[in-house]
């Protein structure tokens, strides 16, 4: 009688929990590590259109000194199965770094952006290429910004990112402005996620953001990031969902 071949899903979940516990423990012992918390909602009425809303908040410590929040939303259109066009807008506010949303406010921003995302699958590795152009009104001054993000996602215990899948997510994003210094920011993330159902998944990990500026309000900062993804998919399309932050 042969042995039944099973994937050690419980072991993967234990490793996920251990990794996240280690990240949190390290973050609590390092004053420079902040918190970055995201909730993302996507509504898909058919195979072509997506509507989205996302909110974020960030803190200088893991669970204290909240200095930033944003609210944004928009609409996306799927072209075939691998391309997506998106139009978004958002409100962004940065507060003083000595308390929770403490005034005076350091920055107020309204932003509009246009975006192209291309999905490529290489075996079980899912790769997102994201190109974005932003129009920003920052404290009343207008400027433009250009961004590119490369985001591989790798399902661990399944071939697809679907219900009960554990996945690894890594991305690096570069930011360029139309004013000096032209290379404004680099953002790197690595973490793990789990798909509970077609409607809900979670992703947690470590993010490193470096801003090329003089103000010490997040420049060269480490964050512990957790994102909750909610999806209301009314289409019957078999297109694979790649969980990822809108920002």
C-alpha cells in the first residue's frame, strides 16, 4: 500500500506565523521600524472592469506615533488577460512625527494617476510589471512623478494563487520626478501571504523605503506592513488574481 502524498500545508503556515512573529519582535525592539497598515477593496462587476478603494495609515513605531494616512480609489479596465489600464485619484496627508496625527500638518496632497500593468507567468511564478504617471498637487504646488514596480509572486503550495494558497511576494519600485533630485525614492518589499477565500486574503512582511530628501520624516525607514485584500468578483472570468497594494 503506497504512501499518500500530501503537501505540508500546516508546516508552511507555521513558518509564516514564525516569520511574522520574528518581524514584529524585531520591529518592537527597533525604534526606527514603523507600522504600515493597508485595507484594499476591489469590486469587479464583469470581466472587463474593476473598481477599487484603498486606505492606508503609517506610524513611526509599529503601533504608535501615526503620522500619515491616505484614501484613494479609481477604475481599471482589463485588456485581454495580461494587460490592465487604470485611472486613480487620492488624498494624502502627512502629520508631525511626534504624536498620533499631530498637527501642524506637514504635507497635504491630492493626486491623479494613470497606470499600465502587464502580467507575465513563468511557470508558477507570477510577475507584474507596473508603469505609472502621477499628477500631484503637494501643498498647492504641482509636480509630476513616474514610477515602475516589478512584483514577482510565487505560490508555495499550489500552482495558482487561489483559495488556501500560501504565496511569497517580493517587489522593488523606483520613483522619478520632473524636478531635481530626479531619482526620488526606492521602495523594496518582501513578505508572505495567504488566500483565505475568493473574497479575502492577507499579506504581511518587511518594507524598506528610502526617500532622497533632507527631512527626516520617513527617509531610509523600515516598516512592518500588513495588507488586507477584499474582493467582490461578480464575473465568471478565470483570470488569476494577483494580490498587490494599489500604492
